[in-house]
């Protein structure tokens, strides 16, 4: 192996180490910022695409997070948890599913999306992107052990150190994109938002799975 190639490989490894250190620092500050909020009220655009299965779905959503409680509203469903009970309301069928909340179930805990990078992933700093005088850190996450996602990409506001978007790639070629359009913190929240009042939905079908 010639010296030029050895030197190139050495530079590559040094750069990877520096990038990992940089992403570690950014993610650490992102975690500190996120956990410092008393609550969060976030609007987002959700896009799921799987080209091989010819799926291309878009919808808008809102999630309110207060500690371990959350309320997620999408076009066709509402998911609510008070950290003990979880309600999933399907609008089209007027059906409510009630179950015990499992804090370890990341799929049924959309509030975990904001801290998904904290455990089980190695990270790599991709670039600092600048558009319209706004700078964005782009960081890739790769699972340490095999799970449903092969890669997650975070776009982080470089000034606020706050999430702008999350892109998740699953094993089946699907891409889940959450683009944040409104990010409010430390607002006044009605605690009634974190429980489901079935009396407000006439003729609702209730399936209790507890």
C-alpha cells in the first residue's frame, strides 16, 4: 500500500472521529434543551413513502407533550397518554382502543421521537447546511443493534439547537419524514388534553384492552 493511500486513510479516520465528537456535542446540547422544556406544542407535516410498495402518504399533525404525557392528533386518529392509560381513537370508524401505557414501547410513544437519539444509536456528523441565511446541523444515526430502523437523520437548528425535522428509514424501504412547522415551549396547557372523554363522541365503539 503506497504512502499516499495510507495518508488518505489516516485523514479519513481522523475526520470521522472529529465528526463523531462534534455530533456528540450537538446531541448532548439538544438533549439538555429538550429536557429543559416544561412542555412542547409542535405542529408538523408527516410524509410516509415506500416506492417499491407504491405508497406516498402525507398528512399534518400536532403533538403536545407535558412530561411523560402526550396528545398526538393526526388527520385520521388521536393518540393520548396520561402515562398510565393510552387511548387510540380512529376517526373514520368512531372506534376507541384503550390500553395500558407501556413507556418502553417506542412505537406507541410518539413523545420518544424527540429523544430517540439518546440510546441505542451511533452517530455521524454529516454537514452544516445553510439555506436562506439559516444554518442546520445534519446528523445521521445508525442502530447499534438491529431494529425497525436502518438509519435516522436529524436536522437541527444550529442557532437554537432545536429539532427541525426527523427522517426515519425502515428495513422495508419506507421513509418516515416529520417536518416541524411550529415549535412552542413552556406554554399554558389544559391538562384535560391528556385524557380522552368518550362522552364527546356519540355512538363511539370502545374496545378496552387493559
